[in-house]
C-alpha cells in the first residue's frame, strides 16, 4: 500500500490534488484508492491536510496517515525537517513547492507556483505537484491515469492547461 500526505493552506488545492490522485488510481488505474481531507474551520490560508491510500487490495483503514511513502507540500512555509521522520522507508520522499534548491537527499523541490502562474495564470499548484509526485511514484499511479483524472474532472479548456502544467512538472521530476 502506498500512503501519501498532502500539506497546504486553504485555497491552494491540496485536497483537490489528493482527490485527483484518488480518481487517477481508482478509476483510471483500476486499483483501490482513498482520498480524504483533514482540516479545522474552513478558511482560506489555514493549514489543511489531504491523504491518499493506493493499493491493489481493498483498503479498510480510514485513519489519518502518519507514516508515508510520499509527503507533498504545496506551501513551503509548512515544511519542517521533522517530517522526514514520517517517511516509511529509504524510498520515501518529501516533495516541496519552493524556489529553494533541495537540501536533503529525501527532499525534492520544484517551483510549482511559477509553473502554475506561467501555464494557468493563477498560483494554484495542485496539478503541478501531482505531476511532480507522479514522476516519482510511477509504481503507485501512472502518468496516463493522472492526465485522464484531470481531463475528466475539469472543463476542457481548464483541463488542457492543467494537463500541460502537470506534464511540465512530471518531466522535471523525471530528469
């Protein structure tokens, strides 16, 4: 089972990113998947969490995910080095939307906000971070499934732009 935790702030689309990943896995890759949020009072800018579980077997655990294969940060101000302890094993990664360069072998960075601004015209980087995650987590979800999830979840012109942003991040993660 693959477990992913998304960190963001209200309005950044972290739960939408988790939802798209869940749709990609369950609908388009035909495996079992969960996507669920955790947040307090809904207000823009407040810290929120999103979670995914992906498995070839039925998933019965519905608890929040503490130990993860991947941890995705849409907002780098929420990152703290202590999250490295939340990675399951030596293959786990933390993926961060930031302008900074990576400072740890377990941390991969991308300026997802800039890609979102360039391609979408808004600083909502969830599909960009989904692309970056898909580049590293091919064993959990396929590129094609994620692109199909975006396509089936958005209006055509918005989906096209988001798929392009997703692809740019995916390619950066593959290099």
